[in-house]
C-alpha cells in the first residue's frame, strides 16, 4: 500500500501524500526530536523531510520498505541539522545547548520527565552511529533488522553499536544523574 502511495505521490497526487503524511508524521517527528532535542528544530526538520519525500517519491526504487526509506531520510536530515548547529556561530550554539539541557521529550510521562532529561542529555553525547542505533531501536522501537536497513549496515553491527551505546550511556549517566551516584 505504501509503495502505491509513493507512486501516486510521484504523479502529484496530493491525497496520497496526505495519507502517507498521516501514517508517518508522528514517527518522523519523534525520531527528529529524539536527535535534535529541540521542538522548533524538530518541527522544521519534519516539514523538510516531508517536502523531500514529496519531491523524491519518484526516486524510491523499492529495494527496501517505504518505512526504511523514510527513516533513512529522517536520520540524515536530523544529523545534517546537528552538523549545521555545530557550525553555527558560538552564540547560537550556546542558545541551542541551553535549550537542550532542560529538554523534555513530549512523549514522556510527567513522572519520568526528570529522568528523561538526563537520558536525552546522555544520548546526545553518543557518537553518531551509536546514537542512531539507540534512537531507532529504543526510542522509536524499530526491529533491529530495520535499524540495520536504515543504517545500511549489518544486524551484527547494529547489535554491537547498541552494546557500546548502552555501555557509554551507563558510564555517562552514573556521572551526571544525581541518584546514580548513590547507587552502586
């Protein structure tokens, strides 16, 4: 069905685009916000992703699932935005850093907000590939094989990245999470 929607989108069918948008808007936004930890930037990137999907629908070759293709676009756009943020003037970077320090993911329940702030701060410190594997696996809940497809790597590589990500997160969280320092 999603393949048919993309074919219709490539022909300019707005109704097909609306259907695909409704299917993926939350997934795309949640992935973007998991990377960017900034609501405004996540909204901007989400719009850019759907514009890209609309413009590039005719380039989808069907070698992967549509969801994999969309996640790949999402990850690339989010990483590009992070890279652009790093290259921005220092004053803008400082504003972004301050915003992310107190980031509350909109999908996290109120009683878990404080813990999630520490977790997202730690996730932000992960190397790019570990962050991608972790966000897609544990924040988005994608099956490991789909994560491997999105990342264009092997399942074994994703498992290794996840192990390293969890190890790095554990170390980082022990250092930054106040309650973690008292528990051994």
